[in-house]
């Protein structure tokens, strides 16, 4: 992959934004890519907005996605769509909670994982690598719920008939 | 640790792992974004790590360890080095027997800091060598180099990182351990270690000789390297800026500096000569550009507007095209707020209601400045609430002076507020003074670290405990109140009114565990009560978590 893929994940504290970027970065690492992940931790626990950038490819330099160059923008909280839209490149893909059928999620906490599922259907990494990373990234007791959410997100798009 | 393993580590974790692999015997520091995770990770990797009450003490503890011949690591955020600079400057004279690595984690752009000072200036001011890694692999590798330099020249090394290096995760391949350790052992060296003027004068000369020798060594040091490219554009850079440069100007010839004080001026001069245009790209102050130009080497610095904030790829592109047009404003994020159930809300409501003039401090409670409270009037640096509040009281007309209150957190009180309390007793204002200590039994702002007032170590194990009310009473303050602010009562508000009216010195300790970790705190306390080793502190077990009596 000569040109690195740029993903920005945004939301507010407590939604698992950073957990989402952890998993994505781990998947890219497992798939053998150079990976960089950048996040601004500050007062995220106090309900402030949180964003994380993940870039992967043959070689990545800056850890930060330049504005207007994100291939994918994942937003967990609808109010955070507009503030982050400028990050997307022309033709980039916006993924919001609308991408998944909420009734198929085991609980609301798994939204981050479900949106990763949606993202995964656009990316070259194999499904089992994603599931491995999910298993490694959470306590075992969460795995079934996460798997369900991930697959709901991954299939949600297919059901909607959008081509990767 | 296997040679081939690829790990995705933050810069902080990479520093910690290298410290472990290089046999660092002791890590000490004080929490502060973006440095906090270094000691936490070091402890997680099995290293011996401890929080000190403040950065100055951490520096002194690690100087002691390095005097004894051990490898020591001292970590702090950039402003922490202001607090710790006194011991550092003279440790540059005394030197060390082992290794002393001082990590300064700077925060250009102020993701979570009160200023964006550029601590590269400290390396120059103190006269110590400085290394600046650009990613986690370099953070790992440079730690070994820093230890080598520290041991070779017997001098503390400033390991300067920035938020994006600390908090970005990049791939690290760890390698074998460093040179074998010598066992710590005391060797008397009175002339070298006791800095009275007759010893310090030659020590200063020795320091300058060391710097000259290091500069010579740096000319061919492997920590600096050239990325080949077109000679029409040459870029001199360091730290995270190097990464932005590689992306913004993939065809440029780049001199990447890793060992940035004392600078390898001959190498820089050669490089500048080898290229057409020579541009310096650096975040923050024009440290490199000024030094290089002062050495008579013609290079271009960045326009002044790029002194402010972080650099990124688009900003580097703008610098390269000399674009000084106004930059597009980033849309504001959602600001943090006091948690809905945080008891600080009760305190700030009361301060607002009584129209207090609030000398504030740094911690979660600084959020009391935001709506709906807007109940903070000053915030300078950690511990300043006391001194600033007292100064206000001294000179304001009595009707205003009587409304001045200092507000400080428990961790911040023990950091440097405690000195202000001594000042309050020693130089009391005529109208008295009221200090509110918000004791939530943790250092919440930086992610819930322990401190001497919690009675637990960095790893949350039982330790000696400083009881804040005992400290205040021992200084002779008669009005020391401990209260648990609760909604639905006006107990706190009445107590505050009473103290304000008394015109005496008063300390109100508003104590209730941080709700974000209340459960965890309860567990730690239960363990503490069970632990036979903590018998001395057993009497304190009832305090956090249970309503404290309203004592006069
Ligand atoms: C010299 C210095 N060191 C560290 C910091 C980072 N820092 C800001 S506030 C704070 C402590 C906050 O703890 P506390 O006073 O207990 O208040 P809380 O956040 O728990 O309300 C720290 C470590 C700083 N700003 N300055």
C-alpha cells in the first residue's frame, strides 16, 4: 500500500474513541503495516471531545492526519460530525452511528466496535485479523458481544448495498 | 525481549521500556500530561517507580541515586522543570557517578497545559546535553544513548519530548540490554559534590570543558543523520517536526538532529553549504534557527506565526512556501466540564453565590472557571492559589479583601501549596484568609495518580500518609474544618460564610472521593485496613469514603 490510509475517529469522552483507534491500529500492525496512532488525551474523562488518528501503509511519517486528507472519518457522536468534517478528503467516507442497525447491537457501549465493523468492510485486512485484535483488546467476557456488534457493523453496509 | 518483536508503543511507553531494558534502578517524577504514563509504564514493566510530592523532590531523589552510581530516570511535564530547575542547574556542576536522565515532556499547542514554554532553552541555560527523539523507536533507542552520554560525561541528560511524541503510538522493535550495570556504591567526592564557592568555581569550568568535548563528539554522532534528497531545498529539523517534514517535503535533503545540545555546528555548516535554500523547521521557539544563525550560518527560520501551537504537515507546507496568510481556524471541540455528580460543583456554587474573589489553582477544579460557575479569578501555576490569594488580601481594600478565597486540590496542595500555607501563617493578612482544599483523595486531572495524602504508592499499595488537617493544625491554624460537601444541604455554604466572617486564618478541607474512581478508592482502602504492614496508618481507614465529621 504505497499511499498510507488515514482514519480519524471522533466522539466524546466515555464513548470508546481511543479504544476504537487502539483496535484499528492493532489490526494494521498485525497485518504487517507500518502504523502510527495519535491521540490527544486531556480531559476526555470530563466529557470533552476526543479524537484519534490512525495511519497505516508501507511507511508512515507524521502521526497526525492532515486536515482534508482523511480517507475515513468515524464519528461516534452526531454532534461531532460537523466539527470534524473538514478532516475528510474529497470523496472520503463518513461513517456515523446511522451506518449500523442499533437494534442489532448487544448494547450501546459496543457502538465503537460496530463502526469499526463498518470501516472494516472498506479495508483490505481480513476479518479474522479484526476478530483476533478485538479478542486481544478486551476482557474475554466482552468478546461475544463485540463480535456480534462488529459483524452487525460489517454487514450493515452490505445490506445497504454499498460497494467497498 | 525478542529481537524481531514489533510492538506498537506510545513514546512514553517506549521510554519506560528502554529504561527497564537499560537497567534503570529508580524512576521518580510528578504526574503531568503528557509525561505521566512514563513512570506508570515503567512500574508496569517491573521497574521501581515512585511519585514524589513535586518535581523538585523527584529531581533530588534521582540525583541522589545517580550520585550513588545507579541509572536514574526523572520524569515531568515541561512546567515541572521550572519547579525542578534549582537542583538541575547545580547537578550540572556536580555531575553524577551513574546516569541521570531527565525527561521533559513539552506541550506545544497546550493540549493540557497552562503555557507552551520550550524547554530546549533549559539545556542551554543549565549547560547539559539534550536528546530529542522523533517517534517511539527513537524514544527507545535514544534512552540507551542518553544513558551512554550521561555515564561517559558524568552529567545529567535532558531528554526532551513533546505531546505528539509522548502520545503517538508507533512501531518499536526492542533490542538487547545496555552495558552491564555497576552496583551502586558510595564514593566520597567532597570537592565534586559539595557546591561551596571554592568547589563550584572549578566545577563550572569542568562543565564548560565537558560541553566542548560533547560538541566535538556530536559532530559525528549517529543520533544525527542526513536524509538524501534534492540539493535545491535543505531542511534542518528535529523531534516530531522531522516527521511532518518528511511528508510535506519528500524530495528535500534533510539534516535530522537527534542530539540538539550542544549542537554539531560544523556538521550544520557543511549541510547548509551543500544545499540551495536552507530552511529550519522546528516547533515552538526558534531555538535551532537562532543558535545556527548566531554561529554565522545563513539559514531561514520560520515566520513568527508558527511559534504558536503545534506544527503539522499542512503548517510545514505553509512554512516552506513562506505563507503567512491567516490560518484556517480549527473548529472548537466540546470543552470538558466538571462531572455532573462532582462535589466541586457544590463548592463553586457557594463561592459564586458569595461573590468571592477566587485565587484558583490547577486541577480538575480549574473547570470552576467555566459556566455556569465562573468562580475562579486567577490560575497561574501549581500552588499559586495561596500566595496569590494572600497578596490580593494584603493590598485590596477591606471590603474586597474579605471576599478573597484560595482554592486548591489535595495533590496540588502537597506539591507546592504547602509552602503557601507556611506563608499564610507567617505573614497573615489583616483580614485573615480562607483556604479551601478540595480533597478528592487522588490526582484526578492527570488520570488519578496517588500522592502523599492518599497514603498509597504509585502502584496503589499502602504507604505513609500525610494527613492534611494535621499539617494545618501543626502550623498553629485554629480554624481547620473537614467537611463533606453534599447536595441538598447548605452545610458547606454556611461553613464558608462563617470562615469568611471570622477574619481569622481558616482552612476548609472539603473531602469526598472522586466519583470517577470512588469504587476503586474504596477497594484500596479496604486492602489498606487488612494489610498488617499498614497498622500505623490504620486509624485513617475511616476517612475516605465515609462522611467525615464537621470538626471545628
Ligand atoms: C509543575 C506542574 N506539574 C504538573 C502539572 C500537571 N497537573 C496539573 S493539575 C495537577 C494535579 C491535580 O490534582 P489535584 O490538585 O488533586 O486536583 P484534582 O484534579 O484531583 O481536582 C497536575 C499534576 C502542572 N500543571 N504543573
